[in-house]
C-alpha cells in the first residue's frame, strides 16, 4: 500500500509541476521563457528602488505607447515585431556586456498575444545575455502597471 501511495503522490507532484510551468511560461505554452526568466511588477519596482545591481529596463513595443508613459528609466528599442525594431534592439544590445541585468517589456496587449516579447527575448537570448527577464504584464501595461499605481515616467 505504501508503494502505491508513493507512486500516486509522485504522479500528482509531476502533474502539479507541469501545470505550474505551463501557467508561468514555457515552451509548452508557446513562450520561450520560463518562470525563472520572468519578473513580477511588484518585484521589479523593488529592484529598481534598490541601489545595487539595478536592472536595465527595455521597452520593446510601439513607440507611441512608450511616449504615453513608461517605467522610469526605461529605454525604447523596438518594436521587436518588426525587422527594423528588432535590428535596432540588436544593434543597441551589441555593445552591452552579456552579464547585464536586462528586463524587457511591452504591455501593448495581453502577454500571451504580444507580437514583440517573443522575438525580442529570443534575439537577446541568442546574443548570449545571461540575466535576461520578461516583465509579466498578463493583461497590458495600463492594467498591470499603471492601474496598480506603480511609478510612471512621461
């Protein structure tokens, strides 16, 4: 009986882990990043307020949305869904040390549908960036950042 219970418990743990990984992002969910390569808005706010090892925040979406408001200190390099935007992102990133703490975000639409995050993330990862993360904005920037009262720069 103990052996059977153990096998059932192990099976349930494996299913639970697979479901968690799918919800947080993985190749199975169609996203190239995993939970380890993501950051939640509240955590990013704390990191930006910390003195040491602040991440470099990069907006990779449409310029008109960036001009309406963005994360303080963020730079615009994109949109990564276009050849020109992706080329600009790669050119900008080309001179950075591969150990740079980078956080990319868009927020133009729900993260599952974003045309900019996947190509931007894949390009930077292919360039060898070791500390690359995606800001998790499930709905959009207005809802998941501005609506929560996080800092905004215009």
